[in-house]
C-alpha cells in the first residue's frame, strides 16, 4: 500500500499539449488596441483566458500594455492576482453575497455592479471603487436604464461604466439602439471611464469605442466579424501524441459502433485526445491532424480519451510522436458547427499548457 507521506515523483511530459503563441497573442492585442482608436483595449481573461491558461496569457498581455482585465467569477481572482495588480481587475458577475463583496474589499479587486441588490451589498461592505453595468437591450446583466436615478447607484464610486452588445457580430439595428441607450446612460451616470465594445464591437467603429474596450475572442484567434479576417492570428496550437499504431485489415470496423470500415488494409494511429479534452464528437468525420506537413484525417467516432486517424500518408509516424491538431478557430467552427467560443473554452484540463 502507498503510504500517505510517500512522495509522488515528477510527472513525465504531458502526452497532450496546448502551445500558446504569446507573440501572436500580443500582436492580436496590439491590433485590437489600435482599432480601438482613442480608447484603450483591456482584455477579457475569464474562463482561464478562454481555455488557454491565464497564467501565460495575462502576463503577456500586461507586458504588451493591457491594464484592464475582466473575469466572470470571484474564484478566478486568485490566479489572476498572481500576475496582475488588483486595481486592474474587474469581476463581471459582481457580488451576489456579502462574502463576495467582502472578498472584493479585501483584495482590492473591483466588482462590476449589475443590480440594485449588488449596489446595496457593495455599499454595506464599505463601498469603494467599482464598475457599473447597465443593460441597454440584452436583458442579461446590468441595471435597467430606469434604475439609473436610484439613490444607491448615486452613492457608488464608479470607475468604469459598462454595457454589453448583444449582436455586435451582426449588422443589425440592435447595435445602434444599444449605442444610443449607452450614450444616454453615459450622460446620466458620472464615471471615470466608459466601455461598450467587445471584440466584434471594436469593428463597429469609433462611435462604439468610448474610453475602454473589452476584447476577448479576437485576442485568442477568433474572427467574430469579417473585418478581422487576415488580421487575427491563430494563437492556440493543440498537439497530441500517438499511443498505438496498427494496420486495420480490410473489412474491419474502426472505433465505437464501427461507423467506419477499412476499405483496404489501412495503417491507423490511435492518439491521446478525445471529447473529455474538448475534442467533441462533432469532429467525427471532420477532424484532421498534421504530421510533418501531411494531413491525416480522423476515422471512426471520437471517444472520451482517444481518436483514431488514418496515417497511411505518414509512413514515418511512430508511437510516441506528436502531431498537430488542426485548430484554426474560424475553420474549426465551420467544420464542426461549434461556436468559436466553445472551441476555445472547451479545451480541457489534461492539456499541458505552455507558451
Ligand atoms: C466575455 C465578455 C467580453 C468579451 O467578449 P468577446 O466577444 O469575447 O470579445 C466583453 N464584455 C463582457 C461583459 C463579457 O462578458
């Protein structure tokens, strides 16, 4: 039996890797900051920087010049505080309990106040600098425009006044309606800074930029609007390794439920990535891996921890070799039907993440 005090030896290198190209990340941020015009770009780093690893992403963005970082949950604050000063962090969900308000006070991280209830909790905790979200037509988070005159709102020390665009990735009248409502809120509510645009909103033009922008997806290789085509660089590069190579005899079935049948003797490799890693079953029939510039297609159904590829075109491929998983975000979205956001945030905890 293993005794409790027995030391676990160092882990061998991960057989599933996620390389984050921090130089490309910085280039994406600089592009978005420049497109923000007179406004400065912050960065949405919620959900572990969209699945890519906040401990690599946030320091790179900060070194590039980003000074406003957004997470959703209070639980995301400690890992971000390890690399970003508290006054540059805001928590989008705001304080829902007194304990969360106290945590905000104690850490010096700003809550984004979303409701009169949250305003009261924050003031009860002693108040201090906070952000305020107004709802301008998304009906998700934020105070209503009719609540702007509430006395609790009047007592807040507002650093940044926010609203969020519901359809910035489309050319629809809703954008201009939200812009007009936000301009009205910006007149009525005193705040140091104003912020409306997410990634897609940045492409809507100077009117939408205000003082601060909050890009997320386009930092990480997503293309939410055509204006970003050719401008956004891929930054997430998953790699997996071969666990086993076999020749599947003609007529044999491949993978769960035998949905594919070898038409002739077929050299196949089983690789260490599956739906538990975010490589979902919708990649079945669409996935591609690359070894030394040769594209190798997924065959059979994606399973939890494994996928099978036809590696006939790569006779040099050996067990233990690493392959690139083709993961250009817009192309992957087109291939699978998953949103660009889901493709990034779904990348699981078994990836060894590195810069
Ligand atoms: C997630 C989020 C963003 C970033 O949006 P992208 O579409 O990823 O650029 C900006 N603002 C708020 C309030 C968000 O929740």
